[in-house]
C-alpha cells in the first residue's frame, strides 16, 4: 500500500511529502478538493485497488444494502475512480472496505450507546463518515499529520458530520475514558516512540479497541513495535486482547487486535 524510504521518521506517511501536500491543498482549494482522490500522490498512500471481496460482504447484508446511497455520498467528493460491482454498484474499494470494517466495529458497541471514539490515522475521515451513517456517536477524535487533519476537517464540513475534532498527534486526548479506539494500519506504521506515546495518551483510555496491524513497516528502516510486542504491552496493562487474521485481509500477515474491557 505504501512505498518505503529508509529515513528515520515518526510514520511511513510522514515520508510522503507529496501526499501531505495534496491533503493540505485539498483542504483549502475547492478545485483540488474536487479531484484529490484521483491524484496519484494521494492514491499511492491511501487507496486500495480491488474491492471484490468487500462488495460480496456488503451484498450479503440487507442492512448495509439499504444504506448504499448514504455511503455513496462520499464517492461524490474527490473524483475517485469508481468500479461498478455487482449488486452494490459504483464504489471505490476503499469505501467498501470502510463499510465492512464499520459493520464489524459496531458489533462491539451495544445498541443505543452513543460512543466516544478516537481514531489514529484516519486519512480523509472516511471511516468516521461511514460509521456516522450506521450508528450515532457522541464524540469522534482524529489523530493524524497536520496537513491530513486539515483535509479531515474540510471533509467533515462538506459531509455534515458533527461532533468531530482533530487533535494534533503530539497532544493528549481530552477525555479520561473513551468507549472505542480504532486504527486501520496507521498505528502499526508509526515508529516505536510515537506508538508508545499514542498508547499512553489514547489507547490506555479505551474500553474497546479495534486495531488492524499490518507488517509493511518491516524493512522500511523504522523501528516499531512488532505485533507480539504490542499485544504484550496490552496484556501488561491489564487488557485482554484477542487476535485474529484480518477479516477480508488486504495483505498477508495482517492481524486484527481487539479488546473489550466492559465484558468480564
């Protein structure tokens, strides 16, 4: 999904200056916002190509099929290349993946609960938007690079998603406790120092977690926690993590790590 540069940095996307520049420009320039998801420098850092397995998942859910047009609103922004999938119609693979992950995440949230959520590395905020269409939340916090957070803020404005807030990635979470922390790949693509900082400031406060841990940082010259080290860190701090192969995996070796401290 990403290419690697052998330099010390806090995350893989921190190396991608062209990606950050596109995000910053899209946040302030309507012309760039109208096409940013078609720009190669953005797509190399973010978009995935084949959504067939995700489309099958969505097509098998009557609940998700009823909301296709709500989900499709996001595809009208940024001019992403769309593929016409059987049953579900025209979508990007990335958005279909967001839909599948949202459906899995919300199985952890009791009906009627309006959770406080934090997401590490949310890209342009697509996962948040999809979740907002399926289940209301009370607050949603984003942690990402400054340029990316500028784009997230614009996307939330355009998509009319309320109760969201971007937090600079070095600042503490303004909550003593949250219901859920999410990270799809991003946490595993940070260096060890930033990961431990996120753990202390964000993850430690989360009653539930849904973190997909990929392996692409290996060989990139960035020192990061291995999946086993992160799982042990959770255990050492009183969590009871469960691990699975990533549901509908986009790459070999991806691991889904979850926990739920509301259950004994």
